[in-house]
């Protein structure tokens, strides 16, 4: 049976995130993974939604020569965790991971994922935001999670689909998959523009 999204472009996911790979696979879309190292520095004075989209756009722009050669459609994304006007990146070590989750503990934070679709015709980018409410967590719980799941490749030092998501998250307002790193519902709607 033919997929409802009849996209003729060869699709590239420009991300090494296993979560984004899994989510795009869940959409039933054929794609290949290709990663081009990108400078992810940002102006800390920008609001988080603009930081996420600007980095996603920057990642997409790196594929210019590949897009020109293969007429590909490239999907790139960047996820930002913001709590009390502070951006939490990926933790450098266990201490930083502990400190980050202590900051999230008992608080609400917002996850922003900027997504960019890049083709020969240009870039189409959008951002999705989700509010996440954490229960208060003990240091024992935080340390257990970090030792068990090693969340050093995740913004904010946690994965919603892991142990901490089951026991530590009280509620989520917005797209759950956005917190995993790819707002698939909005992405699907955007991709419809590229159908035959």
C-alpha cells in the first residue's frame, strides 16, 4: 500500500539522534541519515524559540551542495530546554547532569524544538513548544536515573521516554514527541506541501 505522503524527493534526516530516527521511522517515511558537523553556537540574548529554529536552519544550510546534486529534502532539528529564562544544553559530566535535573525538579520548564525542511526551493522552518512539569525528585532518584540512563546526549539532561519520564514527570502540556526531539504531528502537516 502506498504511503499517504507521496513525496518524490529523496529524504535525508540530518541528525544523529536515535530518538529522531525512531520517530521518523514511526511516521512510515523512507529516509537516509546523513550528518554534517555544524557550529551550534548561538546568541544567548535570543529567545529560546529563535535559538532552536536558527540552529535547525544552520544545520539545513550545510546540505546545500547535496541538495543541489540529489534534489533532496533535508529535515534538520534542534531542541532547547528552557527553565526560568535559563537554557539547559547537554551536560558535560555527571555533576552538571545532577545540577540540571535538580533545577528541573519540582518546576515547570519548556522544551522548544525548531525544525527546518530544506530543498532547492529554500527553507521552511517552524518551532514547537511543550511545557513539562516535574515532580520534586530526591538526589537518590536523580543519581539513579543518571547512572542508569547516562543522559549526556540530551538537552536538559533527561529523556522523557526513559525512567525519569515514567516516575518524575507529573504532566505535559503540548506535543509529547516534541519533548523527544521531533514534533511529528506538525512535521507531517508540513511535509504534505511536498507531495505530488
